[in-house]
């Protein structure tokens, strides 16, 4: 193989690698300014005489179910980037609560917005999600 063909082959290979990474990336469908969410409360349910499901409050983010399914496939490293970004940290946290149905009572009663979240627990939430996502 001559030098020119080898160079073309190497450049083509590099372009394919770069395009594969770009196309494979998932974008967060909302940011801190556009995220819309609400709460759903579930009452305790008696399953039988010895068993009950506890009551809980969950966050529901207004994004389509298909996008939520895609977001469940996102790497933990990507989630951490979103959680550490000033433009997506709050939205990413809310979406993770929605995706994994984590009890959100504290958001219903104490944390009402990003400002409260920054004061009360952003760092502990990032630590939690990092451990949770790494274990999946």
C-alpha cells in the first residue's frame, strides 16, 4: 500500500470514529431554564395483612416517554457532566429523580427551586447519583 492510500485510510478511520461518537451522544432534552416538573404522591397501600408499600412523593418531568427511555441508557459519566454543569445541573437532578422514582418528599416540602437545592444539598445529591449510577 502506498503512502497516499495509507494516509487516506487513516483519515477516513479517524473521521468514522469521530462521527460515531458525535452521533452516539444523547443531549439532555431540557436545561435549568426550560425544565417543567410536578409531583405525584402515592399513598401507602396495604398489599396483605403483613405487607404494605410506603407512601412516597415522586417528581415527574415533562419530557416524552421515548426520551426518558433513551436517557436511561446514558452513561454515568455523562450524567455527572450534566449534574456539574451550571446550565443543566438542576434539570439533570430532577430527571434522575423521575427516571428512578426516588422519593422526593424533601422537594415537595423543603426544596422548591434550584436556589434552595444549591443551599441544601447539590453536592450530596451528586454523590448519591454517582454511587447509584455506577452500581447500575
